[in-house]
C-alpha cells in the first residue's frame, strides 16, 4: 500500500493518523507531481492499492481504509460483506452510471473526463444517495480477479475483423451469445470476466486503408469506434472491449513465439505463394478466390472453403483470382516459419479428450475438431509477407509479420492484459479458471486445434478452452448477407429501423442457429414480436401490474394459496429449473422458450380465474382476486430476472414498474433455482405501462424492401444487357433454348445406351450426334464451338 499526499494541504493532515491507526503496513510518501498514470494532472491525496488502483479524497480513503481494516481482520466476513454491498441498489446504480459495462477502463475514462478541481460531485448525485465511487474501485479490486471458492469463468467471443461492419449473423454468432451467457453467469453468482475486441492486423486492413485513402492505424481507429458503437447499442456488456494493435499484443505474441521456438515446435520451410503482379504484392489467403480443389465450390477463399469447410492452401485453388483486381496471380517462393502441429498432436489429443468429455462443447465443434484430427495434422504457417501485423522477432524473418490466425487468438490474452496487469491470474490458471469461447463454426479449427497447440507448445501453464460454443450460420431471408449488394441488416443499420435493441436481441436469440443453419425473416420477426412479446409476455406482465394498480391501490394484496395456486407455482418452478439447466449448458435458444412458457401459464391462470370479475364480488371472491393478482405479479417479477440476460432494458423496466427490490436479482437463480415471493403483501409497485409495440404489416414490408438489396433491378438490367449483346453477336436465344433441350435429351440417350452396355458403334454414333448438338448450341449462344484449351496444372 502507498499513500501520496501533500504537506501543504491541511485537509491531508488527518490521513497519516488514520492510516497508521488502522494499517501499520502502509508505506507513506509525499510527492507533488502527477502520481496516477491515467490522469493528466496531480490528484492528491491518492491511495495506491496493491492492485494498481487508486482512491481519491480524504474522506473516501479514510472510510475505505476503515472498511478494509475490518475486512482484513475478519477474513471469513470478506465474501459476505462484498456480496451484501454488491447487492445494494446504490452500488448497482453507481456502477451502471459510471462504468457503463467497461470495468476499470470505464473508471479510468470517467476520471479523465472530470474537471479540475472538482467543486461538486461530478455525477450530480450526493454521497447519501449512492455508494462512494471510490469504494466501487475497492469492489473491483476484489472482484476483477479469480477468487478461491468461487466458480471463475472467463468468457471470450471471437474477435471481429475491424474493417467489417458486423451483420446480424456475426452478432448472434459471437458477441450476443457470449453476452447472454455472461449476464446469466453473473446472476448465478459466478465470478466472471467477459472480454472481446477488434482484430486489427492483416491484409484486409491494409486493403481497406488503400480504398479509403487512410493509414492502417487510422482505419483501425475508425472502425474500432464503429464496432464499439454497434455493440453498445445492442447492449453487449463487455467487461473490456479492446483491440489487437497494442504493445501488450506484441509483447505476449512474441513471448509465445520464442517459447515455441525454444521448445522445438517451429520449423522453417520454403513455400509457394500466390503473388499478384498487377498489385505488386503477395496475396493473403482471404484476398485470393477460386474453385475449391475438394468440392469444386467456385468461391472458395485461399484459406478455407465455406461450402465443404476444409482448409486449403491458396496455391491449391483452381482458376485463382486476386480479389482486388481480378487478375490471375502467379506462384512465387518465400521462406516461412511453421507451427509443427504433428509434433504437438499427442499432447493435443490428450487435452481434447479431457476437455470435450468434461466441458460443454457444441456438437459441431466436436465434429469439426475430430475431422481435423482424422485427416492428420500438418505444419501450419505462422508468418506472412505483410507490413501491417505483429512483427516476427526472429532476425532471419524480420521483414515478416505473424499470420493473423496465430496472432489474433493471442488477442484474448493481450486484451485482458490491457484490462488488468494481473491478466496471468486468468490466463495462466487452469486449475481455477474455466474458459468459454463463443464463435461461429468456421472459427472452430483455430480455437480447438491451432491456438491450443500454440499454448501447449509454449509450456507456460496457459488456461485452455473448457467449453467451445459454436453456432451454425444465420442467413438473411433466403440468401446471404451482402453489404455490397445491400442485402441484409448490418449492425450500424439496426438502430435506424425504429425497433428497440431488446426486440432485436430477442428475435436473434429466438432463431439462434444452435443445431443447424437458420434464417432471419422480417415476417417471422413481426410474428414473434406480436405474438410472443406483445400478446404473451407483455400482456401477462402488464395485466398483473394493472390489477394491482386498479384493484388494490398500487399495493400487492394478501395471498391465501389454494391447490390451484400451488400447482401453478410448481409448474413455474419446474420451468425455472429447466431454464437454469439449459443455460448452464449454453442452450440459449431452448432456455428462452421456458420464459415464454411461464408467461403462457400465467395468462391461462389469469384467464381462468378472472380477477376483474371476482373483485366485484363478496369477501371470498375479492380475496381470491387478491391471491391471483399477488401470485401473478410475483411471477412477473421472476420473469424480469429470467429475461435479464436476453432483454436487459425490458428486464430493468419491469423491475422499475414493479418497484422490485434488488435482492430479487440475486436470489431467484441461485443453486438449482427457487421461485420466492419477493413482492410481499403491502409492497407498493410503481407506474405500469405497456412493454412492447406492435410491428405493423406496412412497416415490415417497407423494412423488407429497404434491406432486400437490388436483386430484381440487377437481374432486369442484366437481361437487357444480354439481349443487346445477343443482337450484336447474332445470338438466337429461342434457338439456344430448343438446342439446350435437345442436348439434354441426347445426353440422356447416350447415358442409357452406356448403362445397357450397347454396342460400341451404336454408342459412338449417338455421341457424335451429341457433340454436334453441343456445337450448334454454342453457336446459338454466341460462344466458340471449339473446346477450350486445357490448363496445365501448377506444381
């Protein structure tokens, strides 16, 4: 502990006495210059904690030291004390207002924005209304690291490419799924850290910079802000959202590299690469496109085929093209470093056997990983001939940078290191920490094979993934998302639709592609909003609250449970337990259905008991109306808790309308789940209002048209162009159509003769007719009737 204070400030004089009285181990010193690294001015007094955090102001320091003295003197009370403080509404409000889901970085940003000197509370909230902001720092000092006796969960979502604006499929596949699980984990009382950030190195960034006339760093700064804004609107509650273009990234990546080198897991080799002479550059994998050598998919990338999922080398592509200029690249040789995956294969298999059997790996993650191992691992290149990337520290490769899929996953570590200097307590602590990786299925091999091999080979006790959660693909209507064609909704467009982010979150999670590909549909989104949210969930919660307001003057009535009520509570309790079991296994979509089931049970319960009629009857009927209303409003409170991971704003609104105590958040989801009465008789609720709005048909049709791209217009334009070309070249479309049918029929005839093993002379004659028909068809289509010359295979 270090205390910085000024001798000339009388307000500081009480500090040494208090500190010496309570904490004799303090180291005292006095300095007049700036002592806090992230402040641009002196801020004294300041107390430097062992965590590297600072406290400011005499009163806050004295109070905090007294608290800490009490806690340190009674170790057994630490956990319960902090649990009580964290449950306080004042703490939650202050943390949300100041930190905005950014953890300690949010505190640093907040402090940097404050004027000097501070003449009044910068938040406009008095100390009597909220917990001291300085004390929040003390809370984070204890809560930002793994803890003994708690379940410590580290959550990552695949780092999005900085130069791509994420579409709905990207959002549900990575950050939104991880956010839901992280919010749920905190409700469960787990000690959880959720990190992500933008993947900023590589040719994609270089090319984007060239397109926009900016430097790569300027592109990264620009689009990092775009990503941050999108995720903030979607209420993605990262503890820290960082980036890979940092000194920590270079430091950690190069350290892992040298450890792999020292342990003999790197090998040199000369490789053939595709080089575009027109662009004067080697082509990174994602900037070359061609026909897949395995399944003949015509749009395979230079690193992986999206259709068959197999990894490929760019030089294996048939008919390759540079994606920038569409010229055919040539093959050139270059010396590179490879991660020796075959040498690490036994270690990898032993670890995978344990991780996949004890952890919650999705089925597709297991299948993709097994297919890699079944085919046998091959050395994987980890260097590239680029400029924008983490530099390779080896003197023989000083002109190269790390390949993005060696470098990018290390971003998880460096981003955590930029969040806390104690990052190794998360990333070199496999005994205490469980790691959850969230991603789409195309990223699985790099997280289940390549990155784990890098960490295993480094032999530095790294935390490896315990639970690998991969989604399938989300398509848009009946096609793929395409920014260039204007097809689909991208993250920066969603907020302009007028549909609240919670509704977007709900629908994306409702159709989350957990077991197979799914599709976003405007019509289905409107249907789910109007039926599930408006008529089911919203209707039940609104009715329950309105009954309290209208029939019982805003106070929850006394409840005398009958057998029917107890039966409902048992059903609701079972749905809650199913929800918890599924969420624990990261079955996010399936768990959502149990929330909607509970509100359906509630609507049926209200409909059968008709409290609006019974309130007009005698004492017995009025009592019954009170019981039904009281039970219903408590179910609504439970739903607000269960909804929090999915629809955080709606959850907060429900709790505000019900004036629900903060304790409801921390009790409902503990253990196997318990539905407790948190709104007891006499509890006064707040103002009740509708939660959702109907999505109208004309509104949805307009949005569907807006985000449907220009496919109809493009096809029409193409047809006109083809007709013009046909007129110039003497093409006869009608004759071509007839000849195409004749070719198909003649082809069937030839195949039938071959199947019947007819005489060779007969088959030869019919084949000749087929070839003649094909020549006529080529002529009618304006093509050369001569066969195209065969391309020689490149070695």
